C-alpha cells in the first residue's frame, strides 16, 4: 500500500515539474524565419491603355456643305486619300477668276515690253528733232544779232525749240518706262505677282474643300453627315495611324524616381490574356497630372500585337524596375510599418517579441530585401497576430 502511494506522489511531482516548466516558458507559438539569399526582382504593375502611334482630329479649314464622306468608323485609308468632300463650286469659280486676272497681268507686261522698241525709235527721232530745233534757234540768234532777221523770226525758232525739248523729255520718259528696269515694267511685274498670289490663295481655298488623310490609318470616330454644313475648326473625323501602337500608363508620381527609359516590361491585354507582349519604357511625360498625382509614361511594344488589338483597350503592364542576384531577403509578410519612415520586424529573443528597425532595398512580390538591421541568426517572427513585447515560443 505504501508502495502505491509513493508511485502516485512521484507521478504528481513529475506533473508539477512539467506544469512549472510550461508556466515558466509561456507565450504564443510563432512561425519564424531567418535572412536568406536569393535573386530578387522589384516590379511595378500598372494598368494602361492602347494608344495609336499617331492620332489626329480632322477638321475643315473653310466653311461648306458636306457632299460626300469617303470613310466610316473602322475603315482603313492611305495617306493623301480624300476622306471628306465639301461643296466647292464657289471655290472653283474664284480660282477661275484669279487665273483670268493673272493672265490679264501677264498680257499687260507683254504689251509694255513690246512698246520698248517703238519707244526707243521715238526717242531717237525726238533727239533728231531737238538737235535740229536747237541749231535753228542758235542760227536765228546770230542773224538777229547781226540785224539780218527780225526778232519775230527768233521768237518762232525758240517756240519750236521748246516744243522739241518737251517732245524729247516725253520720249525719254516713255523709253525709260518701257526698259527692263523701267517703272512700267515694274508696275506690270508687281501686278503679276499680286495676281499670282491671288491665284495661289484661290487654289489653296479650293484644296481645303477636300479633307485628306495625313497618314495611313483607320477612322476611329465620325462626327459629320452628308449634307451637313460645317464651320472651320469643327472636328469631322478622329483618325489613328496604322502600325504598331504604344501603351500609355499613368503610374503614381512617387514611382517616377524608379522609372527610366529602357526598362523591360511585359504587357497583357485584358481581351487577349494568352498573348503577352514584350515592351520597354520609351519616354515619360515632362509634366505631372496635378489632380491625379500621376505622370504619364509610354511603353514601346517589341512584339507585334495580337490581331484585333484596338485603340483605348485596357492592358496590364508589368515593368521590371530593378534586379539583384544575391539579395538578403525576408518574406514580405514579415515586414511591418512598410508604408512608414521606420519599417521594422519582430524578432524572437529569449521568449519575447522585440522590435527591430530595418532598412529595406528592393521589394518583390513575395520577398523584401533587408539592407541593414538584422543578422543571419536573428529569428524573425512571421506570425502577424503577435505584437511587440508578447511572450513567444519559436
């Protein structure tokens, strides 16, 4: 009997010791990890849209009534093709009138130039008459001085000399005007230039009654109907250029420091989930969107897009920002206060959860690089329910 009691007391003592050890240790069972080295890639995943290489709003330069529209939404066209025709009857008449005015000015110049030989002959004849009248007047002056002729005869010779001089001056003026450097030629030439400018303006006005495609492309939107009267500046068609499109993304402005042209990216359209497209960052917009706090960036596709990819479709862009081969990392879920200026982890130290501030580097999808603040032997707590100061059991 005594032997049985001793056995019972021994069992109770062992149980008491076990309970004491448990009470001494206490705390919560936690999952822990340590720093490991692995390749780490930091990525930026953003939503974007498909943008054509070029797009343009085609509008009328002149008012007019729409006679015909050469393309509908979705229609392809070639550079220079007429897409919208405006009524051009008045413009055609104005061009014909301008061409007639130009021809009239040219005829005037031809007439002036044809008068040059005759003007030279007239000048030569007027010179002979002038010299003859001068000699007669001088002879009459000598005879009157000698008392051989009366004064009336000298007066007559002087009047004839004056008429000859006036005739010579007029002939000289006509000859100079008809010369290549003369005023008549200059005036006629100026009239031609003015008429030429009028003709060119009328031709431009007529050409503006045909709205042509600025590049090879496709019609995205049509905003006009046949018979409608349009005004200058009003959009008629929205068109996009053919060729490989680009991808526009609008990342948060805080990411701009990590974005540089040349970064690799993988683009996936929602409509074509089985057709990923390789791309690279091409350029950043020089200004930020003040209201949205974003900056537009553009990706250049390196692969041909899937058949059927359309402008303004939604895509997802996965951009590789940085890569490190042997990074010291922890699982992302171990990091606390990531969005603050003092990120930290909890480490299990002698049964207690202690706060340890860390410096972080690259941040991947599942892992984060720890640059400073931990050693390889530190047991970092992964259990998220634990807080600083809790008793823990690794």
